[in-house]
């Protein structure tokens, strides 16, 4: 089993980093081969080039960026995906949005015959886990905002590229949480990561 774990948070020592480390450790401890990327620390270039904006081309557009090419090659080999990021303005951080746009390209993550057609997801991964942090209470997230991250990951992005089983866990509210609560959340993250391998 080969897993890709991706972190999108720019501040070293954040709780997102602790979640990322816990998940990577859990998966590796269970014998899983893990490709782990801290996108901000690695300086992943999130800005889409003009050459990469096509959606119907049979081959993935390439602007020659070796880091992007590496991520495209890796993501095609994964059995499961784990994405760790905060909820910022109802969106993933820009580095992760850019990663999706530059890595989940036609010929790598999906095929699309016509612009209005239905995509054929190409990723080998059929399971994904999204772990979010938030400072918005669940009731407000649902009632006022409609939980946009659920729509982004479970309805828009991951099914489009062939992921059939999308799991999502939100740890909230993080600001002001105590050490015991955070340890419990890390345990929950480990359990959800382990369940991906079942």
C-alpha cells in the first residue's frame, strides 16, 4: 500500500504539522509506504502557467517545472491520499489549491472528451482522507456557510479524479484548545489514517 500525505500550512509548529506527523507516523508504522510532502516548506509553486490551463487535452501540459512533474508522477502511483490543511475563508490554503490545479491535470488525474462531458478519473487511489482544522463552530459552518470544504473535496475535486471513498474529519475549534484536547484529536487522526488501510 502506497499513501501520499500532503500538508498545507505555512507556520512550522502548527497543529496541522502535528496532525501531519501523526498520520505519517501511523501509516509508516503499519508498513505503508508513505510519500509525505509539506508543500509550504518545500516551496511548491502553486501558480498555474498559461500552458497548463487546458482541460480537454489528452496529455498533461508541461511547463518544465521538475517539482510539479515529480508530484504528477507520484500521485499516479498512490493507493490512498491524505490532505491536511486549515479552513481558511472556506477554502484550502492557496498552495494546496495550486497543487490541485497543477497536479490533477488531464492525462494524469482524469480524461475528458469534451468540455461539457463527464470525466473519467484516472487516479489509482480510491480512498482519501481530508483532515481540516477550523475555528468555526460546526453549527455556524453548516447553517451559515454550508460547509464549503465538504463540497470542494467530496463533491468537486476528489470524485472528479476517480476517488470513490472520501472521508473528512474536522478538528474544531483549534485556537484556545488545551493539550489534552489536541492529544485526543491526534489519536483520532491516527485512527482515521489506519482505517484507510483496511
